[in-house]
C-alpha cells in the first residue's frame, strides 16, 4: 500500500489537481482521502437559481477552519406509534392545535415528525441512509458530526452502526466526517462516562474521532464529571444583598476535591458573586477564592481544588454580589454535616451544597479529552473561556478559548426563541426559517430561501472563528407537550413543528427540497475556501477504434465516490414501510473530456464491468454547454443515451423545454469491461469546428427515473457527480 505522501504525489502528478494538505499540527487535522473526488470544485445551481461559489468567489482553501454539524441518532429509538406527521395532521385539520384529544395526534410526549425526509421516515440504523448522509455531508465540506446525547442516552448501537458504515466508506478510499458528542449540559457524568468506556477507552474507530488541540473533542463541562459525596436539599432561595454575606459550614470524613452551590438570579443576566473557601470554619485560613460573572440562573458555581482536601471542617462563603443573586437554601436544618450563616453569624436552615471527589476514571477522561463546556442558553454567550455554543439567536456571540482567540460560533436554521426567552417552535413569535432582520418575511416562497440561516452565516463569516457549529441536519421529531417553560397550550412542540418552524437541513420530500443543503455548501465554501478548477490538458484526438490507453495523458480525471450504488432494504420508523431501493447498477467512478477540431470526446470508467445496455437511461451523459442553469432542463441543453438506439449507440437529444427532448442523431460509443468512450461532433452541439476554448458543465447518470425531478439524482441509480452537482470542463486557453 502506498504511504500517504507517495499517493498524494502520484495523484498530483497524474491528475493535475492541487491537493489540500493539512498539517498534523492542525487541531482536527485529517489526511486527504485516498480517492479524493475534489467535491469542492464541483458546480451546482439550486432551484432558486443560487449558484455555488467557486475559487474566484470563495478564495483558496483555509486548512485552519472547521465545520461541525449537529446530528441526531434517535430516529426509531423513541417510538410511540406513528410516524405522526404534524404537517399532514394540520392539513387534515387546521384547527388540530386546539384539540389535544384529536385522534390525529399521537399520545402526550410521543415523538411527532414535522415533515418527511427525502429518504422517508427512516430509522437511524438504516445503512443506506447513513452512507448517503456521509456522502452528502462530506461533499459539503463538513468536518465533524456532533451527536446529540443531551437527553442522557448515548444511542450506542446507532452510533456504532454509523461508525461501521463510515469506516467502510474510508476503506473504499472515500472521505467521511469525523465524530464528537454533545453531552447533557448540567449533568454530563453518566453519558460522558459511558462514551469513554464504550468507545474511547477501548480504542474503537480512532480514525473517526475528531480531535481538537491534539485530543478527542467532547462537549461537556469537566467540572461536572466528579462524583457527589454529599448534596444537600433545598426548598427556597435566600437572596444575597450588597454588603452582606451568606455561608455554610460542612464537615467531611473523607478526602474531597470540589464544592459547589446553586445560585438563582431570577432570570437576571448581569449577576455576579465571589465564593471563598476557608478551613476549620468561619475564622479559618482562606484556601481559595473565585469571582463568578454573568451567572446563569440556578447555576451550580464550583470551587475546584488543585489537590484533594483532607477530612475536616470547612466554610464556604458567598460575598460581593452584583445584580440580583441568591443562594438556594432550606428553611430547616437538613444537612447534618454543617450550619448556615448570614453575615458570619449562624442562621436557621442550610445552604445547598454539592461536595464531590474525582474518581480515577474521571481523572483519566480529563487527560484524554479536549473539553469544551457547552452553553445551553440562546442569549447569554460565553460565561468563561473554552465554552462553545450549539444554537443562539442573531447576532450570535463569539466564544473564545483560554488564549483569547475567536474559537467558535454557532449557526442555526431556526431557533425556538420567543422574544427573549426559550420557547416552543409551535408558539407564535418563534424564530423560524423566514425570520431575519428582526421580523418575519411573509412573502410567498420566503421559506425556500433560508433567510434566518443566511443571516446567521453572514454574521459568522464576518467574525471568522476557527470553528462553526451548524444546527442541524436530521432532528425531524419533537415530543408533544401541553406545557413548556411556564407556557401552556392545548398542543405544543418545542424543537420542531412544521416546515417554517423546524431546523433540519437534510432534504425533504416536497417543500424546500434540497435548497438548504446547497445553501449550506455555499456558505461552507465561502468560509473554508476551495481549490481552483483544473485546466484541461492540450487537445487530443481519440480514436474510438483504439484502446482506452489513449486517455492516459488526458487530465483532469473527474471523480465520483466508489461504492455508492448500495441497495436498500430496511424497515422505516415504527415499521411504517419497508424501504427498498435496488436502482444502483453501474458504480460510476471516473471520467474525462478532451477535444479536437471536430469533436468533443468523453470517457468514463466504472468500479465493476458495465451492465448490458438493455434499458433507457443507461450510462447517460448530460451537457450544459453554456453553463447557464436558466436554459434547458436544470441547465442541461443536450442528453445522450436517455434513449438507446441499439447495443452500441444512443440518441443525442436536445432540450425543448422542461423534461422534453427532441432526437438529433445517433451517437456510437465503445464499451469494454468497465470503460466506455464516445465522440460527439461539435457541429451537432452548435460549437465551432475548430480548436477553440471550451467551457461546459456535464454529468453522467445511470438508471434514474423518468420523473423530470432532479432531486431523484440523490438516491436513484448513480450520478457522477452526486445530486445537483456538475463537473466543470475548461479547455486549455479558456482563462
């Protein structure tokens, strides 16, 4: 097997591409895939005529910029009937939101889909869907999938199946995102421990771990991983007034390493307090002190010691308040190990404490991972260095690391924020897909444009952090509630609701289709840069009667993914259907283009020997001669082999509007084994019969349906390149 540097050099020499080389010192450095498809050079125009930026617009590759995608593993794991599709329910009964007893709804708390993915109501473990997600997100330039495990479940069987599929892709030479986890915000110990024991400590799939600052990244508060030795109860908060102090003594019979108190702010955002720890009670020696600014409501504020403290009596004191802040307490003496104090004098009841030690495993985890404390709040921003956000309202905050660098920001499709509070996406006033500029765009078709998403991306691009966290890819479901965060409605959905009030980028059936996917690709390119489109080798005449070795010196080689004609046979959500897709036939792998005075020549190679040309739409070539999506069908002016003539030729057809094609003439081709080439006379394409600069977009497709819907290219047969993407051929002298 070639060593990495050797195959990089061979690729560069053979195919004429500029390769992206990532330094091993980069925080999340990856080796380029063995079979680089150069997807960042592909062209595409979405249904709204938005064209992907190329090298001129996006600039060169910046190998120190990273994109993470929030990814959900839970589809099929929380089944209570269904799938209950909210959009379909409301189409049947627009007043159903006021009818909690309607038989159209699933049970209270049952998951409800907001819509349907292009891949149906799938389960996470469907290997066909996992492979498609891998392909689409890698093509987009996503570096890492950040799994949502915030609800105290790790979905081990699901992430293990994903890692198995992604490893299979890599073994075939392909590229995949890596993975990391977002743990519960306030109590990550259980989940982080399970992930460490089940995945990281055994060393499973290490090539797929996303590393930051040289270690696997985990989004969890490391201060909350320790084991509680004592937690006192509470029943009401005690307010801390300026110039006063609140305190609590506690007695320990074993070594301990941190002490915390829970501090309410009554939703104030500018609160601050100083915590000081003393030994032997109120008059003892000061051990440590710390100032806490911008305290989150009901936050556990922790003093962590550099080394374990021995058994004994200690005193924790809160002082120097700013803004509104208190200390959760209990009116009765419920903590036998200690005594409450006010202004240094004993008081009734007890203050709430959490006293903890650090088990051996937690110590190992702290050395093993790079931790970033996740901020759950949409409005507050960072309260300390080395925090990351997952979703915020516009304008999003910059999250800085301990060195003060602009390390991370979030970008979201929509936010369940209502005014200045956390709300439900089903509430009036939630910030849906069409929210931007402080209001909702109600013009027809606004939902197609991703205005909220674009506004957040533009802000993030201006700030230019090292890492952008995108929410999200495939959440799809939300539980049905009747109360959330103090608000009651007959029917409520928190994180997803309908097309407008949802935040998935994965293409949907109907609605906005794949618009958000290509919007994602566009912004990632502007953030990370792209490689320049390669210029072709000099013109060359190809003799169809000759062998395929004539193509050896023709560059560039345009590539497609290997192994992406996998068949599907897997049950859907709650056994709603059995999804079967056997359209994958010829695995398109690589193609080339060249010209002489009279012809354009095309070559293609497949992973295995070609199937017999027994049906239409066999090894079909689509040509966009003017690189203009507004002309032809989805930009394609000519199509070849849409209809076969015989076993060695197909019809060249030109577009007459929509999915309508008129016969031009028969074009012969030569196919042997896994290779095929053909020549199209330039005069038939309206091109000058001379060697002049040629610039065109093209695509190969095999075994796609006659629907006239380009979104079918995502999962029907095989296309090179994938989905809406095209290759851009630019002959010598075209620049």
